[in-house]
């Protein structure tokens, strides 16, 4: 088995046109955030290059960038490994996420148009269906899309920019607990939609605060429930 643990055909070959360095970076980051490449996993340049259909140079450059950003650890005489987040790292990130999204929920309750509420309901239905189908990747994607749209409805560009900076790491931490959170997470999303529809800013803040705290708690308890 390849030490990268990627089955043949799991990663499409990258097309040559365009900024190849950026394409390789994006591909590897996606594989990490979806946990196709698992925390602690050894990353071998030659094998990654073969899977992506590129030379080793853009892979090496991407790994160096991912190391700078904290996604990959480069260990002397050992090579590259997917970073293993500590409990403190996860906690700090999820606390910041809660602060940003609680304010976004309040602003969404103040500003969301009717068509925005319709879209939130659609996203919620997509997430509920993904849970029913037990499609973890789809659940994670739907959850990210729901929260991103709440941020859009908030109408604050600076807040949205800050949230975008932590979005991938939130997905990374959410993936291993997606099944644990299950349908309850989407019940909480429904409560948020109701609060936004009622223009109840205080209620929307409360619901989002409780919701994000449940996610944070679930992440820290994941080892006990695995």
C-alpha cells in the first residue's frame, strides 16, 4: 500500500494549463481538510506527484507552503507529515469560530431578506438528507455551506473575510464528529432559521452560541465516543 494511503483513481490528474503550483496546493489542502490524508500521515513527494500527475517540484513547494500555514509538519530526516492538531489548537479555533458566527447570526436576523430564508431552508434540507444517507463528506459540505450562507446574510464583509480564514480548519475539525452530531445539528440549524425569520437577534445569537458550543464539546469528547 502507498504510504500516502490514496487509492488509485481517488485523485484526478491535474491539468497542466494555469498556475500548477496553486492547483497542487489546493488539491493537497482539500485532501487534508477532508481527511483523505489523515492527521499524522506520512506524505511522500514522489507518490503524491504520481497521484496528481505532476513533477515533484510543485508538490515540494506546496508542502512547504502547507507547513508554513500549519497543515503539514516537515521533520528533519523524516519528511512531511499531516499535522496532528492538539486539543488546545482545536479549542482556540472553535472558540474564535463561535464568536464570529454568533455575531453573524445576530446580523442575519437583522438583515436577511425573505429569499435568504428560503435558501437557508434548502441548505438545511440538503444537510438532513445527507445525514439520512450517512454520507459524511456531504454532511460536512452541507454544514459548511449552511454556515457560510448565514455569514452571507449577515452582510458584513469584514466578518465574512475573517470567517473564511477559519472555514477550512472548522471543516477539518468537524469531519470526525459529523456522525456524532448527526441530525441534532440540523435541528439546531432549524432553530436558527426560526430565530432569523422572527427577526429575533437575541434568540439567534443564543441558538448559534449553543450550537457552536455543542460542536466544540463533541470534538473534545470524540475519543470517548469513537
